[in-house]
């Protein structure tokens, strides 16, 4: 095996725990020794097909980003992956292939036999291969992956490309003959539902799908255990079951903890270890461990969001998963970097737009205490036909069943920006809403809208977000329109709402003194205007408790191949960080000053290094109460915090040549300083 995957799509494979004759799960990451060919070569599914002249690649892998990030129409069509698998199957064992995602239709073969098809670019899928394995030990995996637009698969449109490929990891999994099923929408086979949680107790209903691969029924013991991080047991329940032959059956347990240590967001993201075991006498047959963060929350339409009974404002960003020169084939290190940026800025929540994100990313949010808005890719358009509705149901089932145990996820989102030019969406959305509640009665549904053209559509989900762009898109008006939040208040089912998107574009190489509203689709997007938009937005949002959450669009710039604006082709430049995550824009530090507990002192316009106006304004972001500005060593006096963590000095005079701009402040007894250099070029 290449390596044991300690964290596999929410599954931790538990060892013998001291018992004897255990049949532990094992997972092998199939990341290397793949061959790839674009196109649709005849017979590529067959075991004896000659792929020696194909490209040698590793997985994750995807295509389309090469053209899209240059602002060109990107490659859509089929591609094939092949890999040899040397495996001598053991008696009384079962084997599975698990794909964490493929964009967007995958047909998978083993030794020329079709294992199955998965439709949808973002969910995981899993096939049992036990009976398809060659007894010789030599096998060939072949996967046809196609990102051609399909009328039944969302997204049908959107401001992001739909890349092709096996862009998340692939695993081989080995279990005993009885196991917690792996093939139920690639779920962990165990769902820990937080039925009732309070500071005094936590009641959990645990659903386990047990699969018996033999021809005989089997008497087993089902054991649910809750462990502290150090492994000490705090709660346990067990039940004798009879697993029927060749059947996957649901079994239900209930377990209660007294005086639980609550998962409390960024303040204290405490995680128990939830272990479900299948035992035959003293022998461990199978086990699955999941993260368990016990918490309760609610949205009050007048007072906002409450976590564990206490006010807890949700402020954060939207996040896309793509990276330059990688597309969607990103690494765990890339996702860790994004988590670090969320923590640095002080975000309490992230909207994982506009599709199911990596299970690894959700898991890192669990550990960081960052709440997650999880979403399916019903973006802009829907197709009113039954095939589209069925595929959308399966996308929602993928999302919920695979992700249900992540404590960070607090809502399941049904759509984004469906407009009145669509077929009537109400019946489909009602069905999805009921499906979500049936699968998970412990979490509310939500959607992000930009229109009241279908007013009843906005009242189908339990909660509602509005995507609004005052100061940027013309239909939303000027910056003063951020003050008109009251009109959205009663468009949701129960009142109150969140702002699910807002923002403005910014190119960090473009700068302007006292900028005016730039042309959205033009080539000039000065960084200064983006900062002005966010200052105006946050000033209004925090005045209104019924705005229970805010989500900046976007964490980082991302590829939008059809855009040719802001001086960069193929780029949506509304990120608080550049696409490569190397430069944090001024607006990033505005939010860091407002959201983070860390001391912040930051001189804005620092990249506006070449100046032609001798008289300028200087703006600084800081969470200090008072800041001193110095220009070329001369104090420009101190300025008090305006309540929005913005400090401004007007009519500051620069000298010809280089000017050293310095800021000094103190917060909590800690001295802070920042500096930059501006050059005044006189005509």
C-alpha cells in the first residue's frame, strides 16, 4: 500500500482496540501510476488495452484550467484514466473503490466490467469490486470522465468553470464480510444525529447501515461509543442485532451524554470521537469513527444567530475551490492555507459555494471552529424535466449523507440565484426541502437569492440569504443602498436574513486617489474602491441584528473564463486575496481589524507607490483606540477610532521623491507599528 489514509471522507478506520481476531478496515491511496488520455479512444475500458503511449499522471488531476484561467473557452469533453491494481483478494474480505469526486460524469470499469456511473461533479461515489477482482491478482481500473454539459446535471450555468477529471483522491478500501456500508451515496454508513443538545445533556440518535456480504444471516453486536480526544470513554450503548444475508439494513441506537463539553465555534471547537463498532463476540468486525462536536443553535428573526444559547454573529466569506495552474486538483496543503486565512481574518463562518466541497475541508473547519454553509450546485438555471430533478436529488443526497456528521455544517443550501426566466422551480425546491428535512431533521435549509421575482420560492427554505452588490453592479445602486436592508427582512420564511454575497472587484496593481464607482465590466478596478465598498457595507450590517450573517464575495480571486475586466482576463477579482493567495488586499485587513482578536495596524494604499499628487489622504485600519501617523519622521498627530476601525488623515503633504509613511499604536499593552514608502513624482 502507498499509505494508510487516516482520514478518508469522514472515515477513520479504528483498530482492534484491545480485542482479538479483529478484521480492521484498510485504505490505500491510489494516487500514482495512472495513465491519462484526452478524448474517447475505442476499447479503453478493456483490461488488455494498450495505454503505454498515454500520459503518465498522478491523481488528483483535472483539465480545462489551462484555457479558462487565460480567459479562453475551456476544454469540455471526455477523458480516460487507467491504472493497474495488483491485489490478491483474501477470502472473507470485501473490496471497494472510492472516488472523492469526478467532473462531471464518471463511468468506472474494472477488468473491462462496468462497475457503475456517477452523475455530478462534486460528490464522492463508491463501488464494490469484490466479485470483479481477478484471482490472478492483476487488475486494471479504467474510468471515463466527461465534463461535457449535460441537461440533467447542475450547474447548468455559473460564474465558474466546470473542469473535468479525477480531481480529488481515489482510494481502495478493504473490509470484512460484514461492514458499515460504503456504497450508500459513499456515506460513512453511520449518522450521528444531535436530536437534543443543551449544556446539561446531549441526546444522540445514531443510524447505522449494516451490510452483510455473505449468504448467511449473522448475529452481531452493535456498539456506539463516545470518547474524549485522549480515548477515554464517556458514553456507551450497545444492542444485539441480526444481519440478514446479502442485505444492507438500517439499525438505530440512542446514546446520551451528561454535561457535555460543547463545540463552541472559534472560541472552543471541542471534538469528541464518535465510534460505531460491529462486533462478533469479542472480535471487532468493523468500526467507523467520526468527529462529534456537540452544539445547538438557532436564528432569532429579530436578534440574530445564537450558538449554544449565546449571541454569535456569523461573519465570513464565500470560498471557491480552484487554484492557479491546478484548477480543482488542489492539495490538502492548499486547503490548509485557506483555513489559515479564514482564521487570520477572524471569520466565524464560510459559505462553501456553489457546490459540495472536499470532505477534508469540512473536517478542517470542524477543527478550526468555523461554521459551514454547505451547498448543492443549483446555480442560476434549472431544467424542469424529471431527469434533472432526479440528478439534483442525488446531488443533495451525496452532500447530506457524506457530510452529515460534520459539526461545522449548520445549513444545507438548495439553490443560488434562481431567476424568473427559469421553469417554475417551486415543486422541485419543495421536494428538495422535504428531502433535506427527512435526511437530517436537525439542520435547517437555506438558499441564496438575488430576486423577488419568485417571492414564494424564497420562502421554501427555512432560512434565506440575499446576494446584494451596492456600489458595484448597477442594479443594486450606490453605496447608500447598503442602508436599505429593511426591505429584505420579511422576504424569508420566518423573518431575518443573511447577506450571502456582497463585494467589489480589485486589481492590486491599479490605484487611484479618491476613486469613483468604476465600470464593473471595464478594465479599471482600483483597489481603493473595493475597500470603500466594504467599509460602507460592514458599517451598516453590524447595526442590524436581524442580519444574522454576512459573507464577503469572495475569499480569493478565482477563474471566470468569460470575464475580461479589471485588467486580468478570465478572472473574477472580487477576492480579498489574490488568486495565488500571495497578496492580501487592503479590504482583507479592514475585516481583520474588525473581526480578529489579534492586534491589527495596517496602512492602506501601500501598493500605490508612485504618486503625482502632493496632497493626499492617508487611511489606516486598526483595532486600536488611537493611532499616530508620521510622514518622513514628522508626526501628523493622532486620530481616534471611528467605530469602524478606520483612521483617516486628510490633506497630508508629501515631499518630492521618497516619503516614509509610518503608523504607531498600542493595543492591550502591545506596541504596534507599520510602514511603507510612497514616491512623489512631480511634473
